[in-house]
C-alpha cells in the first residue's frame, strides 16, 4: 500500500510540470479511476496500466476490445502489450522490474511518460522508459520505447514489443524478398502472396512460433469483426537483428486463447550510462465493407499501405513534445535530467526552495545529466532548467 501511495504522489507531481505548449492535432491524455492512463482518439480508446509494467492494457474500437487482456495466465506476463529485451538470453519469466512492477511518472504535456525500476531479476542493468502520445490528424498513437543501460559497461539489446490478440483472425506483413526465409514450426501455416506473408488462424492444438524478415516496416492484424490493427515502425535489415531472433515473430498459444504478434527493433550497442530509442505507431480502423479479408487480398494490402504511407516515416521526432524528462520524483540522492534539445555552454539547472532561495545550481553537460541532491533536506523544491533559450520549471520532492 505504501508503494502504491508513493506512486500516486509521483504521478500527481509529474503532472504539475510546466512543459512546452501542446501542439495542434494532439490528443490530451487522461487518467481513469483505476489509475490507468488513456487516450480517446475518435472511436479508439488506448489504455496503459502504470501499476502493471506500464503495459498497454486495452485497445478498443467502438467499445470492442482488440487485444487479449486476461492477466491470470503465466503470472500475468502474457496479456496486453509489453516490452522485453532481445535476445531472450534471460530465460523465463521476464524481469519483474521491467515487465510487471509499477512504473513511475505520469502526464507530461500531451503525452504520458513512465519509467521502470532497474532490472534486478537478471541484473542486466536495463531500465525502460515508455512514452505515449496520440494524434488526431491520423487517429494514431505513437509509442517511444527507451532502453537505458544503467551499468558500467556496454551491452547490446533489441527492443521487443509483444502484443496479444484473442485466437482468431489473420496477421499479415510484407516480407523481405531477398532474405525471405520464414522459419519455426508455425511457418507451415504461413502463406506467401503478392510479396506479403499471411497467417490465418487455425486451431493446431500445439504451441508454435514463426520468425520472419519484414520489408516495409508494418505488421497488420484483422479480427473476425473486420476491425484492423496496424503497427508502423522502422524496417530492420536482416543483418541488424538480434542473434537468434527476427524482426517479425508470431507465437500461437496451444491453449487456444491468444496469438502473440511480436516486432523487434534494431540490435544495438547501448553504452554504459547511455540509451537507445525505438518508435512504433499504432492505428485501429473498421475495415470498409467492400474490402475482402481473404489471403492475398490486394484491396486489404492497398488499404494498409495507404494508412502507413500517409503517416510517413516513424521517427523519434514525433515525440519531441517531451523537451525534458526529470526523474525520479520523489528523489533521494540523484536526479536525472534528459533533454531532447542540444546542450550548450549556458545550459543549467537551478533548484530553489519554496521561499525562492537558490539551493543548488549545476551546469548540464550532455543530454542526460545526473544532479546530486543529497545535500538538500527533505521537502518540496522548484527546479528551473535553462537551455537553448527555453526555460522550464517544475516541482520535485526530496525524500529519503
């Protein structure tokens, strides 16, 4: 209960930050009575549960749930959509700190930004930040995953997003015609037509998986109600994928409850005290009644391509509303400030008490700076960040 109350207080405080103005066409996030964050974008509702691994806990169109959301299986690890590090050298179950422990943070401007604890289950030194933003202009939600290496040595990982849907429907994606091998037991259920790989659900009563190389950076799924879910991401060449893994993977659960559609980003070196980002964009639509949902449907392919090409290339720049990230909050000894703006010689953070007295001033030396606040007494303080002719202020609590 104490941990939950602390989390709520953190959420309230982060929500008080004064960030740059909300951009046009963005959708403001909200928080419901359960403490979940959500966006309502047209007829789509996108929800995140910060108390359970900051996973995407619901995705609805016209009130109909698109995802598998039963959290009672396998210790709660296989529902909704969450992030794991790849390759899966860590065994099972996933790190509780990254996968299903509470994340801290909250609403920051027109986005939701949430931060995990550092992985102690497998001692990978990884920490995850998940940032969510909705857009009215194309009825979408953009997700930025940040993998932070808090350790003292370099390490390499890929971001691995796993999204579950109830058994049924059909998944499809354009595959790499040069590296067109689709492997794994479930590959026997995959058909290829018009440069697109198609998996139509069939009950085979055995847990199986396939691995594939994509080519255009999208992965789509249509359910039996002709509701379509599309993910758009940066395409990863075969040579840049994690060892033993693939850009696109699909797991079939033998208990006939869900399928797991998986996308992996580029396998990258993460330097000590550094981070890497991966961005994914989600769309949900009611498919027009005149489009066939059969394997090889050209109308279905054209429909998806029209949506993902309209949005252009997904990049971190779609989330520039998060000019600054200040965490943890409350803080005990070390406060981290992350900026998406370039740090210059006149970049500083200043901390004041509530009487306006300057208590600490420190130069920012790079886009991720650590501020020692151990000399400050417990209490509420105001920080002021001056960088690139901008000034941002907010509140922090020192509590140890």
